[in-house]
C-alpha cells in the first residue's frame, strides 16, 4: 500500500510518543453539460495526512498535503508537538490505545469497474440524462446542467503499529429540468449517489426530474389551514437532516441539542419513527470499516419507536459523558468531533406511497420544500416554502405552488402516523415517505 512509507516515516519521527494518523487520497472526474452544448470537464487528485500526537501528556494536531513528493514526516510530527504544547492538557482527550477490529462483512463500497469510466463515458451518461428528461413530455423545455461524476477514495487509519486500509468508490449524477405550459413554468431536480456504477440510471434521473416539474404545472394556491400532509421521501430526508446535529453527544453536552431536555427512554417523536445511524450499512455513502479514531463502524439506534435511545459520540465527548464511542469520530485539521454517517428513518413495516395518499381524505402531498436548511436545529421552529399536489378523498388532485409550511420540527415528526415502504437517500441521509397527521399550511 502506497501509504505505508508515510506511516513508517511518522512512526520513526514520533519515536516513543503515541500518535493517531489519518491518510486519504481521492482521485475523480466530473462532466457537466452546459446550455451551449459544450461540456465542463474536471479531474482531480487530492491527498492529505492528519496527525494527532501525544506530547508530554497533551494532544496536538497537524495536517499536511500528501500529494507533495517532498512530504516531510519529521516536520509534520514537529508541528503536532508544537500544537500540543500550545493547546495544553485536556484530561478527556487521548490517543486511542488500539484500533478496533472492523466488521468481518463485505461493506459493498468498492466498484472495480470505476476505472472504465473516462471523460467520454461520463459525457455519454450526462447526455443520456438530458435526453431522458427532454423526451418525457413535450412541456419540458430545458434540462439544465446534467452531470455525472465518479471518484475513488483510498484511506488509512493508523495507531502506532496498527493500520487499517480500505478503498471506496462513489458515483453521482443530477439534473434540473424546466417545464412550461402556457404562462405557467416550473422546475425540479433529481439526483442519485451510489457506490456502484450500476446504481446510476440516467433514464430514471432524467425522467424523475421531468415528471416532478410537469406535475406542478398550473399550480394554484393551496387551501390554507391545518391539514394532513404526506411528505415525499426526499422532503422527509431534508427535515431529518435538521435533527442530525441534535443527536451528536457533544452538541447535547453544550446545550445545543433539541433533545437535550429529554432522558433516554422518553418519547420525543412519533412511535411510528425509528431513526438509525449506521456506518456499517452495506453500500452506504458514509460507510467505512472504522471511523477516524479507529473505532469500528456499527449500527446505532438513536430513536427507537419514538423514544430517545442514544447520542453519537467521538472518544473525547464519550469520556466527558461517561459513555462509549459510537464509531462516529471525525478528525479535522485541529480537532476531533462526531458526525452522523448513514442517517435514516427505518421503513420497516412501511406502506406504499399510494396507500399513504389513499388514507388522506383531504390534505397535501409535499413534493418540494425550499429553505429546510434554514431551520434552527436547537429551537426546531420553521416557516419554509413548499409545493406539491392536493389530496381529495384519497386521490391526488390539483398541484399547488408558493405555499408555506410552518411549525416545529418535533411537532412535525411527533404527528407522523405512518411511514412509506422504501427509503430514499440523498447522499447519506434517507427517509421513506411520511404521513403527518396535521401541518399548518398557508398560501
């Protein structure tokens, strides 16, 4: 493995001092078609080493570019030692004694066929997305920025004499589509990410974006009031992402978690919902054998049928809280924290989307939500734009646009009555469709 000389150099320079190193090297390419017909082509190779070093009882950090031929391990160790002296002692922060054994399963994160994809093949995929979008419906007038990219990431995590190496691939594609009927014009987007090339279906991506744009044409004002709402899986995942920081143990310790006032076992959202973080999820976008601290990947049940079950911890925050690390440690240039990995709502026991819609006498199916990222993750209050389709007597009816949905995110998830049967992931965040009992909708 090409990383071994770097790690050998760090070990020699560190001597008897304890250290933890993370090395990553990514190479990839991306093609995006422009409105003028030409394609933007980009290719990259980036690599870096991040080092955590124990110096006289204190912990320091340093980072270096590993693409340089003149990489200097002694200089990196020297900077980490200087950082330790400047930061001083922290009784909760320590270099791990050992790397945990990774799960002995196929994580499904490497596609050997990625080497077959060059610029020409990538452009063919982007063109296929564009053609699928433009060919679905005569009302579609534009397929903007159809794109396709792929990359390979090589990783190493090492503690003194122990080393874990792995490789992963990622493929992604997207497009935004514009549709017009008379004076009404709408746009929608679709994207897919996967570990394998076969997971990227250009025809589906193009048609999905086109269908979403066309179904909103002629949208009117929605009926204002408190109504039942079915959240499209993609929309539900956007709302779920807002909850992720509140399930980080370090945020709870700082008083910045919406769940901070609850104890384990207390009901925090609907019993229909189970929220999971799983860094060992086969084929997941954030799947890896170990985290940046060498803790083995694992499945963490954060909310179990509506009840708070666990927070996500790096080693330092876990020690502060008297807990155990959860395999979510992430090393930055000068610190380690925890982050959610493959974070999703379970679809176990879920129903198909038409069945969820059919159970609503009068309400809405929300297909698009604008500004979800602006929701305050501590208070949970929100007021954001949305668009979708009205539901009348269990049937999808007229489209609506320009509406506003408002409330509190805990109330929203607390009102969920049923979940869909298929998880839709956007990157590493996923959710099935959700049937919310009542939301405040205004036009």
